[in-house]
C-alpha cells in the first residue's frame, strides 16, 4: 500500500500532502522496520512491545518540515514519537499509542564548532560530530558505543553515557550544554534550554519536546591506543581498574569483564586465554608505557589490540549483544556500584559469591565531579525467570547498596533517571500541553502524582 491509495483525510495522506508521498511510509508491512529497536535484549520488553503499530512514518528533511509535521499532528491530535537510528534498548522510539513516528535522520549536519562546544542538527550521526570535532583538535566529551550509527537527539533523549565517561562523566555531567526544541502545539514555539535546564530532556525518551538543535561539550582531543589488560583474579582486576580511572593516566574507556563474559566477546576472545578476566582500555598513547608497568606490578599482563573490530564494538551495551549471541536465553541488568573503593570491591565480591556464573560482572566507569562511579551493565545467564528470580536478584543488589536501573521497562521512571520531577512536569506541561509526545512512556503515576518524585527514581535523584 502507498499513501496515494489512502483516502485524503487519513493522517498518512494529510502528511503526504505536507512532505510528498515519497517521504511518508503508511502503517503496515513497510513501516515495520520502524517498529523495532534493541528492546529485544529484554524478554519482558520483547513481549510487551510485540504488537506496536504506527499510522505513518514521516521523514522530514529540514527543521521547517519537522515544524510543519508537529503543527499538523497537534491540530489532528495525533500522537508523535521521534526516532533516530532506533538503537535504544528500552523501546524508547516504539509508539505505545500508534500515531506517527518521525524519523529525524534526514535533518542532519554540524552547525558550528567552537572551542569546547559543537552544535548539531538532531539527526546528525554522533560519529559525524566526533569527526568534525577531531578536525579541529577536539573530541566529544562523551558518546555512546553506537556512535557510528546513533543520532545526537537519540543519544541525549534515550542514552546516558558511554565512551569518554571514564574521563568526563555522563550526560548529566554538563556534557550537554544546550538544546533547542519545538513545542507540540498548533503553532510550535522554539524553546532554548541551557545549563541545568537541559536536564529534563536527558533520557526522558523524547517526551518533553521535539529537539531541533543539540550543543555538546568538546574536550581537547587525545591520540588513543586500544589495549587489553588480563588478570587471573577478578577482584585484583576490578581494584586495578578503579585505581586506573581514579588516577593520573588519561583513560577514555575502561571496560571490565569477568572471564565467563570475556569469553563471549567472540571476535577478540582469541587474544586472551580462557579463564582470564579482562579490561578493554582506550588510553592516551603517551600513557601506554606507564600503564604497562603498572599492570605488571599489579600481577596482570597487557595484550596489544591486534583484532580487527574497533574497541567500541564491545563496551557498554555492546557487551549484552555479544552475551545474547553466545547465550540466546541470557538477559541483563543495569546498576551502579558504590563509588567508595572499599564498598565497591565488597559489592563485587558479594555478587560473585551469591550469583556465580549468573550475574556476569561487566563494569564501566564514569567520573562525575571527581567521583569514580563503577557502572554495571550485566549479562544475566541462567536466570530462571523475570519475576521472582529477577526481583530477588534486584533486591539483593539493593541490599548491597547498588542502585538498580531496570532495563526491563519502557517507562522512564522505572529506569531511575527522571531527576527533578517538578522540573520535568513543568517543562512537559508547557511544551507538550496535549500530551501527544511518546504517550505512556513517562508512566501514569508520573502524572497522577505531579510534583512528587516517583519512588523508583528517588535513589537516582538523590545521587545527582
Ligand atoms: C549495542 C548497543 C550499544 C549501546 N551503547 C550505548 C552507550 O554506550 N551509551 C548509551 O548511552 N547508550 C547506548 N546504547 C543505547 C543507544 O544506542 C543510544 O542511547 C543511542 O545513542 C540512541 O540513539 P538513536 O539515534 O538510536 O536513538 P533512538 O533509539 O532512535 O531514540 C532514542 C530516544 O530518543 C528520542 N528522540 C530521537 N530524536 C529525537 C528528537 N529530535 N527530539 C526528541 N526526542 C528524540 C526517541 O523518541 C527515543 O525516545 C546502546 C545500544 C546498543 C544496541
């Protein structure tokens, strides 16, 4: 079916009148590719989102066309879900109430590069922003491991951190300097947010406004060398990694994997021996010699990165991709360990004792305001179910003092990143007065309990 087969008053036909039929995909088989993302990491989400539908997918090529789409959707009362590359892990870009999906990848380009700042259009591939920064001797402070395909607006609305976080922190560490967004009204307004006012749009799944410009922090570029550090003692490796990130060498990435999970990183697993726990490092090339010495002194060995795949193919949520390939029935969890070194190491030990071979520890790091934050993106292998067993495991993590971000929910507040609820409510109310943006994702209780911090987000809010 094409839009020309539709009666003129269907939403798809109305939008075809705006954009041209070739840039509107009517709901049905052709649109199905836009109803998939990486939420299949979770068996719970895979089930919950299996029947998602869409009336039409719109592919505007300019901000003005985007504005016209948004105005029309507001006039028709049609739900709007924005979409970048569709690499989100929690169904962020899958509409719960049908309506239109707007693919922003056509609205791409670097607008401006200044010392410490790059401004881009929403659909800009993050790698294009990184390349533009590198051309001037700078690099992105933080970017997702999917930076080769994911978009700037998708990253800040659906992601949280990634490569660079070990040195510069995550999205909430002043790495997103400003945004501009369209309100979802019959006459959309452009709203500019700067500094802390940006926070409500971070990781709130495109529910607040339609981003048209993103300004990201740049830092001086380094030349990096990828390396593998291997130990036969996971506690020693985690202690080494913590000290490395907290120390004086420049580390853009430090991705720690206990041996069972390390063996699942198939394309590089041949570089180390079975039973070795590894850290994948991207370090300043000038620091490599010092790093090698420290590894040897701590009882480990350094392995040169002679594998073809780029190091970005393995850390953060990429790890789960490899675990799912190796163990198709595996699942996952996201959590944050204590930033106190001793407490972190005690948590690592307690989890190994309680869930050997199940909770495969994979630790990334972020440095926030001088604090070293170990983050768990954990393959779960052989978990009997996602009800009692998962709840028991999450409860155990919480007893140990870990913060758990539940990746088995498409509701923002369950992920624990809402932040200041009052700020989010205020901006949502003024920017999306008809409640058309990605409806259902903020969670019902969010609205019924206006002004109150959702219980699931309290820990995360207190932390930030
Ligand atoms: C293998 C793998 C590795 C990953 N690694 C990381 C990682 O290192 N760090 C990390 O943070 N995440 C990671 N992710 C998650 C995801 O890839 C990133 O968050 C990514 O940046 C999302 O970008 P996208 O373009 O695919 O966005 P999409 O998934 O298409 O969208 C994400 C959200 O952004 C919203 N959105 C998109 N454009 C707009 C707009 N213009 N205005 C308002 N809202 C908008 C969408 O509605 C949706 O809610 C990973 C995922 C996978 C599958």
